[in-house]
C-alpha cells in the first residue's frame, strides 16, 4: 500500500523527469558534437590569424611612426584585400593597434562592427577569444571574433585582430540537429547569437510568451526546453546550446512506461514480501551484534576484527575497523603531542629569558663605558644592544619601517667602527612609509652583502645609497645602490659559494621570506655588472600586526 501510494503521488513527477532526462541526453549529444564543431571553428579562426601573425610587412607598417593613419591604411589595404578575396569564413577585418587606432576593412560600418573596443581588449587580454553578440547589416547577420595580434617571428604584440564572421557559418554547425517538432539555436551571454528565425538574433531567450532565466530544463504547456553550456576549454565564455522539443513526441513513450512501471511495481511487491522477512531477520541479528561490539569498544578501545559475511554488514564492519584503528593512532599521537608540547613550553620559557639577559647585560656595559667616558666603545655596545633588541623583537616577525632603519643604522655604527672611512651611507626615505609594518631584518643583510663583497677590495670610497618610498599600488619599495665591484651573476638564480663559517640570513633566505609573507610578486631584484656596482630593488607588501 505505501508503494502504491508513493507511485500515485509521484507519477506526474516521474513523467516530467523522464521527459527532462530524455531531452537532456538529446541536447547532451548535440552539445558534444557542437563542442567539437566549435573547437574546429576556433582552430579555423587561429589558422586564419596565422596570415597576420607571420606576415612581417604588416607589423613593419603598424610600427612605422613616420606614416600617417591614412598611409598605413593604404599599405595595409593591399595585404588585407588579397586575404579577404575568396575567403568563405571571414567577411571583413579590423586591426586595433596599441594606441587604439583602428584600420577597418569591411563593408559593415565601423560604429556597428566595433561598438565595444573596451570589451574586446578586456577579453583578449584575459587570454580568451572575444566573441560579440549577433548583429544585422543589410539583411545579413554577423558576429565578431577578436584575438591578440602577436608576431610569432618576433614576439611583438601589435594590438588586436577582429574578424567578422557570417552567422550562417555558425548555423551550419547545428542546423542538422533539429528533431521532429523542435529546433535548436545558439546563445551567447544571455542573448540569441544564431537562430533559424533571424529576427530573434540579439534578443533575450524566449519561446512564445514564456521567458526562461535559469539554466535548468523547463516544461511549458506544449513544448520542452533544455539549455546547456558548450565546452570550449575556457576559450569562449557564455556559449550555450538550446533545444526546443514538442511534448507530443513523448506521449506514447510515457504511456508505455507507465504501464510497464505499474506491472513491475505489483510484481516487486509480491516477490519482496518473503524475501524481506528472511533478509531482515539475518540483518537485524548481525546489526545487534555489531552495536554490542561498539559499546564494548567505548569502554575498552581495542582494534576491531570483522566477523560477518553479509556484504552490507562487512562494509559497516570495515568502516568501524578503520575507525577503531585511527582512534588508537590518535590516542598515541595525543600522548606524543602532549610530551612535545611540554618540551616546547620549557624551551619557550628559556627563550624568553635569554634575550632579556642579553639586552640588560649590554645596557649595563654601555652605561659603565659612558660613565668612564669611553664613548667609542659605548657607541658600539649601545648599537649592538639596539641591533639585538630589534632583531629579536620578542619573537615577532613584523616591525615598522622606522625600526628596520634603526636596526640597519645600529649595524652600520659597528661596521664604521671596524672600517673607518671605508664607506659612507646616505638615505632618502619617504615619511609616508616610516610607520608602515614590514617583515624584519631585510635591509641589513643586503647592506652587509654590499660591504663584505662589494667593498671587499676597496680601502676607502665606498658609497651606499638607501632609498625608500610608497609605490602607486601602496607597496613599500626600497632601492639600495652601491659603487662596489659588482657581479656577473644573479644571486637569486646562481648563489655565490660561501665558506661554511659565513653567517647571516643569505640573499635567497630573504627572498623566500618576502614571498612567503607577501606573495609571489614581491621580493628582491638584482641589477649588476662587474666593475659598475650593484642595485637591489626590494618590493614589500605592508604587513598587519601579528596576533
């Protein structure tokens, strides 16, 4: 009785579902073939574009600044007219150079064919093929296809190439798919791109007086509609194939299906009664045993061993077995983690004591030296204390630009004492960045690298200039320039071999820290040559306070 009741209630739903599935599969087969045709169409467009991407004379004309627009147009016209002659796919061509100067070779007026250059540029620059909405001119219908005009021989980009394709070329791809009592058409970005009724091209989707806005199959009074996105491997967005099918073709199929379903339903009910009784008894018994084992595991966690042969119960037992094994592993892991946590807490407490001891000891020494009027040694000790205080900074990785500069200057005080008159440092730092936060210990290793390697063979005359400012994208940028010996390699690609006793963060370490903290576009850039010094550009994303 419940089965009969469910069947009666769901009959209409099943009928509708069958129709939707049938038309969905039908449209799916069409969509698959049409996707292949679209791929072939894109291939043909790319082949057509090879004429422009391999013809150097076109690029020579476009890049010639000594020619006026009309002179360029005349020179380009000879090549374009020869290309368009006897071309069955392309009716016209437009070239848009980098300055948005257009060279239009088509009977379609330019204001109709190129009414949205912004959209062409945006789509093509994103790496996709631009496809316009359909439009009409002199009783014929067209759509535009745009792509980047790149010279394959030189790699230069001259601008954008727009081809004007007759709508009939698209219609030929699907017009043979129409079923009895129905038809197929193509949409692009919510508007009809190609249709057997040409007057509907460019309008929103509608059938009779019905408007459909979502992408699911829709059922009307006399027809069935389905729409599906066409797979173009992300080369063209928003392309859909739509099928309209008369519901009358489903009537006979649904009647036969309903009769068969009723007979099958009653047969299943009669046969299922004795079978259900036998299976349920065995199933319930094994489930009860499994539940009892679960309760036992709750009291004493041990790995479970399967004991039943019934497939369904075996699956439950396997899941329970895996669960008991993972729980036991987690219990052991928790024990290990607690021990590691205890050791880490002890290490953290020790780490908090050591830096404060260093600060206090260095401060005490500096005050004793100041009281004894030993100002030179006082400066070194005070700078060293300041250097460690900022470098350690309570274990935090983010400090202000102002503190980063203080850290650098503290380091330079010590180096100036070691190498008097060997070098001098000048600063040009914008006030806009002083209170912004950045990853710490970035500038000092770069300057240290300049002193150790750039001025290695110089006894005097070394100059370092540190410039810092805010970019247009609100990033922090430093430019550190020295007049040292320079280098003939990029340390980020081929690091110089150093002795094992060398210390410091290392150039690659700094670059990796910046990319991890800020993103892949941030980091270091070296500009250098032997005998001409080195310039290091550092791009940093302003950081937020650590929590």
